[in-house]
C-alpha cells in the first residue's frame, strides 16, 4: 500500500482559534493598526528609522500603490477544501511561500532583537534571513532559530576576506543560502534619520557580526573599545565599487547558493544569471535607498521574464497582506519576504509579537488563496490577476 502523504497544516485555522477563544488577540490584526501601535511604542529615533524611507519617501508610497493597481480574479467552485501552501526554494522547505526578510539593528526595536525574530520564525518553520547588520551574531541567532530554516544576508564589504569569513561562518552555523544585497553600496538619503543625526551603527548597534568575526578583529590591530571598532566598520561597510566580477568571485568561494537582492531591471537579472546567482530578489529595499525608484511590484514581471526558468525569483518591498502576496506570486514570484510587518510585531511583543504577525499573515494568505479559488500557490498565474481599470 502506498504511504499516505502527510496532511498539510491548515494555516487558516488561526482565524478559527481567535473566534473560538472569544478574546481579542493581544496585538492588532490589521496591518495599519499594527504599524501605528508599534511606532507609538518606540522612541522617536527608532520609529523614524523603522518607518522612514529615502528622500521624499515617494518610493515607499509607490510600493504600496503598485499593489492597488492589480485586482485578484476570484474563481468559483474549484474544490479548495484541502489546500497545501508548502513550497521549496533552493532546497529550503517552507510551510508557505513566505520568509522573514533581513532587517538590521533590531536591538533598537526590542532588547531580544534578532534572537526573538529568529526564534519566532523557527517555531513556525518560516525561513529567517539574518542581516549582516545585526545586533546578534550569526552563531547566536542560529542557536535561537533552532531547527528552523535560515539564510544569511551579506552586505558585501570592501574587505574580500571578511566577506568570505561571514559566508563561511554562516555555512558552518547551518544557514543554507546567502543573500547578497546590491542596493546599499552607499547609505540612502534618509531625512527622518538625518533630522535627528541618528545612525545606530555609530553607537555600536548592529555590529555583532563584525565584532565576533576573526578577520574583522584582526583588522583592528589590537585596538580595543567601541571607537576603533566603529571607525573600522565605516571603512569596510560601504562598497560603491562592487562589481559583477566581485559577485562571481564570491560565488567561487562558497558552496551556498547565492541570491542577489535589489534587482529591479531585466538587464541586471540577466547579469545575475550569467555570474552564477542561484536566484534573485526583486526589491528596492522597501523604499529606503533610492527615492523615485520604480515600485518593486512594477519591476517583477519584467525580471521574471528575463531569467531562465531554473532561477527562482523572490520578492519584497511593500508586502502587507495575504492578498498582496497572492498578487506577487501570480506575477511570478516564488516567495515573498516580510520586513517591516515582522518588525512591528517585534516592537510590540518580542518573540510573541513576531509570531503573532507571522501566524496572522500565513492565515490570511491561506484564506485569500481559498477565496480566490486556488488550492496551492503553484496554481496561481498571470491570469489570476488583472490591472485595475
């Protein structure tokens, strides 16, 4: 007799749990209320850093407006009683095509910082992407994440040996892919932070991966204290001369699949494929880098069309709801990454707050998929959505 397949978890049951419990959840469900509550709970400096974008924040707004330009076409009577949202990207199993995107300096949001976020994601099996600019080290976050799937995000430093050290540490700590962020070769012009002269790194926040790295420490020449550490970090962090050759060079020095984040053009997507990337993430850094840039969702179909079918295309920048995720998946993304929403949960409730946000998002995605008439995200296609009249 053939072995019975494991029944997929019903992610939408979180909704039933809330109703059956008869009590309001401890944190907001609506993303706008969640954002407002989180920003109210934070210091003005931390709130500005989390919410702010580059320049006049036109790209932040454009990311959201792009979702409003698409409408889901609901299909009826298609037998959606049993749904399976499970998927796999680059060998990483996930309960739904959803990941927690890399966000740095989480210490300014909650004392438990990345340890809480990684623990919450790990408890649900949602892949967690750990930022280079983190408040907790690669190894400590891996321990907090437990058996959860995890990737490492690299800000490619000017010191190639340091880049290799970061990636090697990640591989040794059980991270199964490296995400190289391309759109932060210089820091974006961020008026909210500039108005308060607030850059957490200069206070030593977000340097845990550097401080714990043997290559970085060797570059300090025996100097101790925060000032020489920050000064050295300033020297290695920004890398505006980074090239496609540097990407290929790093790819030859790690066995981890390399995913390039910040791709918004078809030409760059083709370059990514040519230099050995295993995948790309369509992203404009949530509008935090180049103001006036194309909305990430508007760039998605062009990038999907430009790369070979073997190359997975992921998406971030502006995702807030399950319906948003359906639109991105229908337009060709194989998974979406959550950034700010997870951080709102962290700010309000640490690990419990992040878990609330992730469970809510997964449940809404499951619900929206059923209402749209699909049993799996794999059934979505460009015909699942239409441009708004």
